């Protein structure tokens, strides 16, 4: 068969067309079936992670990452069936990954830190923590940053990379917490009376634990006062309320028993002040001269 001066072999064209059609059909079949299997595998993996009590954020991320990797593998397998050189595609993807990594190195650092946070879980949502100089309740943990809400309702957003390089104090990780209250009394006050007053109030507080029992000690002989420190245990939920209640009750009880809480005092010594006073006294004793 001739077409525009060219001789065409119909049988060869038919065989080539059928071969290409078969390869395309096979590639589509591999992609569809592979994607279906990838979804099933990701669903199964996500179920396993949830049952192992992995953080929801980490489980979702790992599921998406696994699905993305499987989808790339399936796509490369499908492309290879239609004659595409997958080696060059992999090289292009690798170069793109390096370029993206260099452009987003800070975000990737936060991202890696987020993986560590949701994996090792130094804190979870609802914990009251101190991170560096920031204190608040953890309201959200993402793979890039963490949100804290302060007691005056400020939202603090901390990059995860800063969290993994800082000391973290988790105040609510344990169920119970100790209240430490220091009160300074005057040197003329009766220490035993003040200690008994504070101990009785702590023992009778309904939020205080009887075991371990409250303890009060003299912790410092200061410039202006004798410092008494009370240690009493309670639950994390009652910590703030009991501390405020005891502080108020201590003030009333000490006032009722005439035990003062002294203000800071300073003694000032002026060199030569006595000589100046004597000179002034001598000058006042001198007789006044009459004017002519």
C-alpha cells in the first residue's frame, strides 16, 4: 500500500498499533491496580499505628508518606511498560528533591523535630508546660510548630526545632504536684506558733493530701525576716486553687495572732554625720553680733 509516495506495510502497522495499545492498557491496569493495593496497604498500616497508640498527627503523616512512596513506585512501574526510561525520571525526581530540601531547610528542620515530638511525646495536648521562657497549655501539635495558650489567653506559636533544643518542664505529666509556700515572719515573732498555725491550715484544707503529710521548715534567716516554707501535696487540678487559698488563710491567721510579715528594711550609715551635727550645734551656741 502506497500513501503520498511512501510504501506502507499494513500488517506491520497493525502489529505495532496493537503492541502499543497492549502496553498502554497494561500500564493503565498496573497503575489502577497498584493504586488500589496502595490504598489498602496504607489503610492497614494506619490501623496498626492507631492500635499501637501512636499520636494521630504522626499516624496521619506516616500514612500519607507511605501512600506517596507507593504511588511513585506504581507510576514508575506503569511508565516502564510503555517504554519510558524510568532511570531519567528517578534522576529528575532526585534533583528536584535536593533543590526543594535546600530551599526549605528551616521548615524541614521543624518538620524533623515535629516527627520526634509526636513520636517520643514529651507532652501531649492539654498538658501545661514551660518551654524556654514560654508557659502555657498545649492546644495543638503540628509537624512544623506547636501552639501554647497562656493563662491570659495568648496564643504562642513555637517552631518545633526550638522545642527539641530547649529544656521542657511538663507540669501535668504526673497526676500529683507539691505546693511550696514561703512566708517571712519577723525576728520577734514566735516561730513555733507560726509553724503550728500554717500546719493546721494545711492539714484542714480539703484539697491537701494527708500522705505525704504537710511539712514546714525554717529555710532562711534573711535580712528582714525568718522564712518558713510549707510543702503540701495535692492533685494537679487543685494545685493553683489550694495555693491561693492557703496564702489568703495564712495572712488572716498571722494577723489575728499578731505575727507580722515585715517589709524590707535598710539601715543607712552616713560617714561624718556626727561631726556635722556637732559643728551645727556649736555654731548655734555662738553669740550673735549686733549690727552698728
